[in-house]
C-alpha cells in the first residue's frame, strides 16, 4: 500500500519576526503518524504568488490525502478555522 500522507504547511516568519508558530507546529509534527497517515511538514513563503506556486508543487510531489495550512495572527484571541486567507 502507498504511503498515506497529511501535508502540514506552515509559513516563513513575517514582518521582521524571527519565528512563526504555525511553522514551528508543523516541524514538531513532522514524521508523526495519525490514523495511519504520515505527517509531512513543509514551509511556505509569505508572498502569495510564490506560495501558490510552491503549494502546487508540494501537492504534486507528496500527493497527500489531506493538506492543512497552519498560520498565525498576532491579534487573534482564539483559534479560528478559515477556508481562505
């Protein structure tokens, strides 16, 4: 059986930051197994055009069953699930 994957994507730091919590979470889960699927962590740039192109390439390369992008918002007071940024 093929290796079943979850693609977990975080972002580069932005606005002069040195870290991004979404990317740090993705890194921590790299290689974990969830419901028989292996987590593969990748990092996206903050720029929309470059991020879109890389995302397309990563989806083709990893062929995940699920892709989840994890980001952060400085002024957020709670967890939010959004379909688009």
